[in-house]
């Protein structure tokens, strides 16, 4: 569908192209760190305790009981604990780092950490919520999934849907519009009035211009 410059001026600039997005330059907030176990000094100030293999494992298990996590996310949490303790006691953080890496390797072998499983589950969840694949890749990278693994998981999902005759990007766009009640999910008498705003909403969510048009105008192609 060709772009109309009459009613859609000022809307197009919020849209992204469909080019793949890498992970190397993506920012984002790192995983939230666990608070170190502390006591109280006579002055009432927290006393940061030295880390041990046992304290690191307790923190790791507590974190994993609350959140699904990648290896990198758990590493960030535990290394913040290590760095705080090393700074408080003048210790070498490398020793704590070695304990962290040993723990992560053990959890990987035991299946407690599995970045592929995390990426596959997170991708399915985000797609069902209406996130475009481009945005899903970025989210996976921010959460610690390796860029190549994130791409492989998304490509596998795209192929799986294609084998069923489904378009992953279109399915995500339809889910997004349905969840936000945009376009064809508005009362018929309000659709024209809200069309440009609905298109802009799709663009901000990361969908391409043509895909947004198809969904908002009710043309599933």
C-alpha cells in the first residue's frame, strides 16, 4: 500500500524499519541487585559482611526463586554483592568473582540456569502480548541473552509460525491492537477519528508503517 501524505503526515516518523537490530549497542537497566546480608554496627550503620560460597548461594537461590534469569543477570546480582563486600573490607573482588563463576557453572549443569529456555519462554510471552520481534530481540539482549542466541530463538519461532501459515510480525501486531483496543477494536464510529493516533501507537511500539496500516485499517492481507 502506498503511503498517503494527506492524512498521515506527522505520523510516519514514529515508525521503525524492519531491519534486524543487533544487541551490542543496546542500553538498558541491568538486573536489580540483591541486598547483601547486613548486621548493624553500634552506630546503627549497616555492616557489610564478607561474601562466602554459602552466602552467594543463598542469594542466588533466593533470586532464582523470585525471577526467571539468565546467567548474565544472576552474575550481575552476585557481583554487586561481591564488589560491595570487597570495597567494605579491602578484599580482592577476583576471589569472589571466581566463586560466582563456579556457582553459575554448577547451576548451568544442573539446569537451574538455561539461557535458551529463558529466551524461548520470554519470546513466546512477549509475542503473545503484542511485542514485535525486533523489540523482543532487544529485550532479550537487555536481559542478558547473547545476541546470537536471541537471533536464533527468534528465527526459529518465525519459521515455526511460517510452517503453520502464520506471520509472526502480523500476529504480534494483531495481538497488540487487540490488547490496546486499537483500530478494528474501537467502536466503528470512532475509528476514523482515532486512526492517526492508533497508527502512531503502533509505530511507537516498534511496528513498521505498512504493517500498522494493515492492522489499523482491518486489512489482514
